[in-house]
């Protein structure tokens, strides 16, 4: 996430961000020559971000970068990729759910996923609204054997990745 200090300006409306409130931010994921560069690694008002005419373009660029990164990261493993969700298992025992249209992540402890799916929730009301919209899609995660066989199936790939990174 971007390091955000109070008073930093939202690149969409050029008004200050109140860090005490819920705001949207991504990591620096775009190259300096990208036309949307100044929006990556920047804090934005959720209201500005949600109504921004570049949001879907921005979110697809973000999804592309995260998907690419996953293939070379030995600690994160793809569980599900749909048009709305990119779900990864992290060896820290967490499941990362990227809401693709929003470029926002939700992290859930792997052992708690089934319980969380009964009532998918987020502290951010904006992410919450997206979770509500995707309620049905999210249930696909229930069909994944997060702690079991998918990881066993991925073992070879994990080993290959580790070899690549000489861990
Ligand atoms: Zn704004």
C-alpha cells in the first residue's frame, strides 16, 4: 500500500485526503511512462475513485500486474481466476481475494475462509458494497479445497518456483 500522510492530495479531485477516513490506494504498480502512473501508489477518495472514468482501465492494469507477479512469486499460489475474482493462497496461511473490478484486496486467514464466506465482510463500506454485489461469485471459493489438495497439486510448481529463486 502507498504510504499516505494526512493532507496529501487526491489525484482525481486535487483535494486533501483525510487519513482518518477510509480511502483507496494501491501499491506502485505502473511504470513511470504509463499515463496512469500518478494514480498508482496514490491515495484517492473512494467517491472519486468509484466514479472515475479511468477506473476500469486502471483496475485491469492492476489485475494484469498482480497476475503476472503471482507466476513468479514462490509464496503465493493461484486458486481461482474469474472475471471478477483473483484468489490466491499465501504461505503465510492467508487467502488474498482481489476484487478485480475494484482493484481492492480482502485478506482472510485460510482456516477462517469458510466462516467468512457465510457473511463476507470488510471494514471498508466501499469494499463491503462490492462483496455484497459479488456474494454469489464468492461462493465459488467454498468449492476450493484451500488447505488440501490444491496445494498438493501445486507442489511441483512450488518446487519449480523455489528452484528458480534458489530458496
Ligand atoms: Zn478526490
